[in-house]
């Protein structure tokens, strides 16, 4: 094959089969368990937003896809990499999702969004050190669209419970606990914990299970697959409209649950929403 034909074939291949974005390496949380010494952690509110990494030039999702924020939104951001959450307000996830998914950003919508940062990728020192650096960086940047999320300490589990109750009463999601002495870490690690009144997770839709009785002709349940490969039927939490037009196969759905069985499956799982692609 000639050099020119080889080049043309390469261009065609990249056009038809584009290189998929590489997901950034980020820290993921385990679920909080009672009995820990909470004084060893810094606590922050868990925001129901969209995780985003600033690579010094652009925002990318946790899957590595570019987030098309307006130029003015990130204009004052530093060249230093950041990890955080795009957020509007409590209870505004759907509006945020619609805004962030736009390939042509709408200025009026993005003016409601703030990038709350909580980690400095690959930075040295303990998490306490990095949290302090983030506060200084946010002050220096002085952008209304970039803020360091508030980190604080609690003295015992009773104080932690009161804080959680206060956040939830204001329609917040829950709390995050990050070991104050932890170095920068990636992957799922017990250095980061999430505490919510009700647990949630995501799973991939594998198939639609036909309904019975009053749901004949509609979806009765979703067969979903967890990240570890375990599958289970998700059959509650749906409206009649969602059963008539269920989440498509291949989509990611968010569900709540109370506990995990001995086999690793969620107890009392209930559908919440389709998780939009990031």
C-alpha cells in the first residue's frame, strides 16, 4: 500500500472510529460506616451536581468528555488542574444537566452555574494542605464562577448526625468525609466517604422486563447491571409514563437503596432518574 493510501486510510479510520476520550483518574467514595473517629476527617456538603475536572485548559466530565462551558465562565481559572462539581443549587440537578449537556453553551443558563472545587490533582501534602491551597486559589482567582467548597470538622458522630440532618432538612443530598491526612489518591478509596440518609448508586440498563397485571403492555422492571457485573431487576419508583417509555437499553440509571445483601445486591432498590451522559 502506498504512503498516500495509508494516510488516507488512517484519516478515514479516525473519522469513522474516533478515539474515545480517556476518563480522568479521580478519587471515588466508599459509603460511611459508623464507628469511625470523625475527628480525622474534613467534612463538606455532598452536592448533587456534575463532577468535572479542569485540566488547565478545559472542563471535562468524569468520563473524559469535554464540557462546553462558555469562554467567560473559565476565563479566570488558573492553569493548575482542579477537581470539583458543577452546581446550581439544591434540587436543581435537572436544570444543571440540561445546561452542561449543551454543545453550544447558553450564556444565561451558565450564569447560574458555579464550579465548586474540592481537590488539587497530583498536588503534594495532606488533604488539609490541599484544602487550604484551594481556598487561597479561589480567593486569588476571584471569579464568581469558581469557589472552594467549605470544609469543616466535627467532634463526634452525634455532631455529624446533627449536621447531616440540617443539610437534609434544607433539601441537601448529604455529606462527604475526606481523611485530613490523606495524600492525593485516585480510584475508589476509603479515604473518601459519603454519608446520606438514603444510599444511591448507578447501573446500566441491560433489558426491559415485560409488565404483568396492571402493567401489561408496559415495562414491569429494568434488568440492570452494576459496575461489578452483578445484575438485578429494578422494578419500583417508576411513573406510568416512564413504564410506557422506559429508559433505553445501554443508558445509566440512578437508584436508591437501603442496604446490600450478602450477595452484593441492593435491598429495596428504587428508580430515581436516567443519568444523562457526561
